[in-house]
């Protein structure tokens, strides 16, 4: 489903709130229908509908009633289909295409009986099959209808509630944490994508391994010369043959993708269009809270974290005399390091503007993390029973995806560098994994080794990440502004060349930039303190989580940091007006320089009210129309400094200019 189609559906729902009930009914109905329900993207659609409820575009009770009615009707039709076809469902299209889901639904129903109708409502792909199984097994209607109706209503409330909560609190949260929310959402989406990719790829290959093995054996018989090499991997007498076939198929597919990407990068000799688009999008999301969190995540691929984990795992293998496993483990890491270093030297790629060090194609950090976690998964997954073998691969996918996302966010690498590093690491670990699996029998208890590797990784990351955050943020900073002007020019007319408002997507967050300061900030602070202004240190994650504390008084709760371009405030001053109202002055580095090295600052003065969206957390939220009053009071408070105000030609709003150093010019008296 394309974004344009998705957006058009939401726009139509917002414009036709009553008629939208039919669409809500249809979404829930199709999601509940046997077979069809597994391909309908009901979850994102219902989240969007819930958001529109929270924003006030749709009545909540009406939407819940329509969704519940659609879910109940879809379950009822599925129940009728099961009763009509009975056990013959397994033999008819399209049911025969999903025998595993029918079997899982039947297992769930036989194990839990009537309760399975309610349980299945919240169990993903099996949801639309359980009512059909209930009908197939002739469940009495007097038992089916009440529990199905309760399941439909509870499901509608549960699936609309997250979007409802998000929509209702959006205005409050977006004013102070819009970028943070977007970063967290993007990070969760990347993690979910990695999790789903690994899980469903594994399940598909696991379900088709025998068929693939049979086809490969048939090919080896018809191509005896080339086939003898493949036959060594797919010997039907070896229990490991299906796993080897899966690894070989993955190796071929991912190697093709890697060489396709490498060829594209080499031919262009510059970042791809998608690289620049993703970079610009990530720059637009930069904010101080997300910066520190993702800088910590970016550090989990550093040598200070990976080397202790890999070293202790190697020592354990050597202590247990697992010589071949230790040799393959060391070969995986050593050859990956050498190969990545060579490729970084050979491939000349312009670096992102924020990448001052540690850049290269492919990303060495991501490649080594992929190899370390991926090959360790190959080592221990074979020792796990059945479907639990996928867990080490899931852990690897999540760790590497978090690392790659964080480094793209910080501007350390282009998207193609990270993807190339992942693909290169996967190609190498699969090749080595084939060799290891082909020659080594299952031979050791993996649980102690897993505790050693994962435990040492967590301990090393917890120790290293807090120490690495500030150096990383200093390393990946945006370039300095290239606009330069003399101080006198700025004072007379150059100030009008600076931005008049924040550059934000949401018009309500485009706060006017109505204060400019030339010179050090200490004199300004000293001037304002007698008027009740106090410095607030930049809120960190500890202070942010404190917003959930009901017992903390509003005046003790922090104002969350805001950004101008990618930078947080250099100075945040606040003055109380009442227990639940304050004024704040935010100052950022201006996107220009003054000659002679005099610092230049640009900022905004606001009035904030204390709010508690849904009673869950407290927020200091800007009040739009009260900003003019705050600006007037600030102008009066800086009367002891060299200050002047004029109307900005672009915004039509007055801008207060303050000089704390340099030659004094006569201040323009306030009008009236």
C-alpha cells in the first residue's frame, strides 16, 4: 500500500466522519475474515483512525461501535465458512495454501476451547482462522456468540486506544518533543523491520527447506560436474543438510545484493539520491535527548565493547578445547576487519557533512558488529531445539539495526555505507558458517558460551556508552555557518538576514525568533537575574522521566529542550509567573558569525503553561498568543544593556537586539 493511498484514506475519513464508520467497519470486517485477514493492514489503519479520534475528527464511541460490528461480522462469516466446509477446508483453495495456520488455529482451539476465540483476537496471523476452526468443529452458537461479541468489542477498544491516546496528547507533546517522538517511532520501526525480516525469512526457509533440498538434489543429478560440489552440502544422510541448504541459499541471494550495491556505488562515485534524502531527513530530526540516546547506541559497535565480548568467547572456546570453533570465530573477525579496511581504502566516497572521522564504505563498525553477532549466532543456534534456533539471529538483527540506525541518525555514514556493511558482514559470516557447519558436528553445550558473550557485551556496553556519548557528539557535529558579517553591520541591518522563525514542519512549532544577542551571555544573565530569571540546566533523560512523577511540583519540573536546526539551546532562562505558568528565554547559536570572533545568538521568548495530558505526565507547553506579552516584559528587563528593537521584514514581528560587548551605540527608545 503506497503512502499516497494511505494518506488519501485518512484525509477522506477526516472529511466524512459519519460515512467513515462504514470504512472502519470494512477494515475490521476484512481483518477478521478467514485467509483475507492475514494480508489486510488493519493495525496501522486502526491506529490512524484512533489518532483522528484523539484529534477530534471522529466520535470515539461511534468508531468503537463500527469497528466492533465489523470484527464480529467478519468472525461470524469465518465461523459460517468453517461450519459449511468442515474438515474439507484443508483441501480447498485458498485454505490449502495456509495449512500451518489452520493447524495452529486448531491446536489453539483444542487447547483452550471457548477462550481461544478471545485469545486469537490478539494473536496475529492466526486471528481470522480460529472462528473458522470453531465452526468446523461445530461449536454451539450459544457459546460462540457471547465470547465472540466480547472479543470484538475489547479488540476494538484495545486497537483504537493507542492512536486515540497519541492523537489526544499530540498537540501538547508535539510542541516540545515532536522530533524525539519521530526518532523513537523511526527507531522502533527499524527494529520491527529487522525482527520481522529475520523471523519470517527463517520461517519461510524452515518451512521450505525440504522442498529446496529435493530440488537441489535433482539438479545435482542432472548436472554431475557442477552438482558434485553442491552435493557435498546437501547430503540427505546428514541431519544438518536442511540448515546448510538454507545458509547456501541466503549466501547466494545476499552476495548478489552486495555486489549490486557495490557496483552502483563504484559507478556513481558519489552518494546515492536515497543517501542524501535519508541524511537530510535525519538532520531534521536531530534533538538533544535523542542525540545522547543514539550516541550511546552508536558506541555499542566500538572495539571497547566488541573486543571484550569476542575475546572472552574465544577464551571459553579454547578452554573447552573447541579448536575448530575458535579458529572459525577468529577467522570471521580477522578477515572481516582486513576486508573492510581494504575496501574503505579502495573506494573513494564523499563523506556526509557531519562525518569528520571514522567514515568509509562500507561502515567498518556495522560490518564488524554484523560479523561478530551473526557468526556467534551460527555457532550456537545449531545447539538449540526446533524453532528456538531463530533467537540468536533475532538478537543479531536487532543489535545491528539499532547500531546502523544510530550511526545514520548522527550523520556518521550514508545509508548505503550501513547497508553495504550489513550485507558484506552477512556474506562473509554465511560463507564461513557453511564451512563450519559442513565440517563440525554438534559438540558442545552452548548456554555457558551464550552467557559469556552476551553478558560481557551488555556489561562492556553499559560501561563504555556513557563515556563515549560526548566524544561521539563532538565528532559528528554539523558544519559551522558560513555567513559572516561585521558587528556594526549586524546591528544596523544584518540582523534582518537571520531567520525570523524556527524551520519546523508543524506551523504551531514555528516559534518566532524574536531575540538576537551579540557577545557573551554572562552579562545578559546578570542583568536578568534580579528580575527573577534563573538558568535551567538542559534536561536529560533522568529529568525527562521525572515528568511522570505526580508528586513533583510544576515549578520543579524541567522545560524540555528544543532545537534550532540540529542544536539545543545554549542558554535556557525561566521566570515563574504563577504555580503553573512561566516565561522562558531560549538562545541558540545563530547561523552566522560576527567578525572578530564575537559570538552571536538567536532565540525566542515564550510563555509556558503546565499541562498533564491524560493525567499521565506533566509538560510545560508554549502558549502562542502569550509570547507578545513575554517579549514586552523581556524588553523592559534588559533596560540596562545596549538594546534595540525593530520589525523583521519577513515576519512582521518585532525583534529585540542586545549587545553585551563591543562599542556602544545609542539605544533606540521604545515607541510611545
